[in-house]
């Protein structure tokens, strides 16, 4: 798959729709198949996103690493291979990145994104298949909505 052709808002929406089909199930499978070490790795990957500065390739890589770890924890090598083939370009961020906490201290989109990743990691660590799927579905649906508002 060549993600260099993902260039319009419609392309990004289609890619996120594809990811919903793949990653929601991957989260559920990871909740049942993951080892303790894999659950720890997923949690560490979610935590790493909090320390990354906005608008950096490191943040993109950290986000991709989180999703890749989930795919690898499914117990089905094809999930991991698929995400590896997509690479970090599958992570959809607006070019200008989302704003952090606003001036009044309200929770901004970056904090929400971190919390979404942490909820996925927690559900997987708990072995809660339904919650893991729901948390991933919420995260990817919210990503699509956040990006459509940035048009």
C-alpha cells in the first residue's frame, strides 16, 4: 500500500475507516492474546506520547509504535505485518498539530488523545476485549472527527 497517495481529507477519512476495520479487532485480540510484557510495552508506548513535543517526527513515531505494539500483541503476525507495511504515515495528524491546553487550562485535544491511548492500553492490560475494542473505536472515530473539523 502506498500511503503517499493519501493526500486529501477524503483519503485520510478512508484510511481511518480502513484502520477502524483492522485496529478495532486488533485491540480485542490483543486483550486476549497479549503477554504481560506486551501489555507493559503498550502502556509504555502510550506514556511515551506525553513526553513528545508537538509537531515532531518523534511524536508521530511514538503514536505509530503504540498502534504497532497492539498489532504485534494480537498473536496473529498478519496484523503486525500490515501495520509495518503502512508505516508511520498511517498516523493522521493535521500538519499544524493540535493545540495543547488552552489559556484557561481546559483539556485540549493533545491531552484527550493521550487519554484515549491510555484507555486502550488499560483495557488491553485488563484483558477486557469489549472495552479494548470500544476504546480503539472511540479513538479512531474521534481522530476522524478531529481531522474533519480542521479542514
